[in-house]
C-alpha cells in the first residue's frame, strides 16, 4: 500500500526528524550532547526509518554518541508512538552523516590548494 505520495512521505520524514531531535535534546545522556539530527528517511510503510545524525567530537565521543542513540532507541520510538498517528512506529536505524565533514575537508583542500586556471586567450 502506498504511503500517499512523495509529499506525504516528506512530511512524515520532517515530523519524525522534529520529534526525534526534540526528544534527544531532552534526554539526560551526556553522550548525546553533540548529536544533531540532520535528516530522517522513513520507508514507504514507515516500518523502518533511517536517522542521519551529525556527530561532533573525537572518534571515541562519536562512538559513544552512537551507543547512546542505540540505548535511547526505545525512548525515541515511544515518543514517536505517543506524538504521531502512524500505522507503524518505525524501527530507528542511526546513520552517521559524514557529508558536512566531507564538505569541510573539501573547503580546506581548496583553500590550501587553490585551483590553477589556464591563462585567458585574447579574443
């Protein structure tokens, strides 16, 4: 059965991101202080949702944040169940979104090694 199209799917993804982000901010787990929910993508039947998170700090802190998210999964799924009227409460899968880190690295490389453009030829 369809989820009602792309528009409804995007709306559900946005609502999930909002609920998850707000609930993470309220949790009293120090491992989750440097976690930012970037995006959520739910499956069409909302049985599963991939939660893309940006993790800040050292590799050890990032690993701890992922462990904290896994530990908080039942609380987060409970919040979704309580706040949203979905047929299924999605099982959350946490994915470290490294796109911002990659973009910053590319910017650093370009800043340190500006591109060399060929000389312009006279017209």
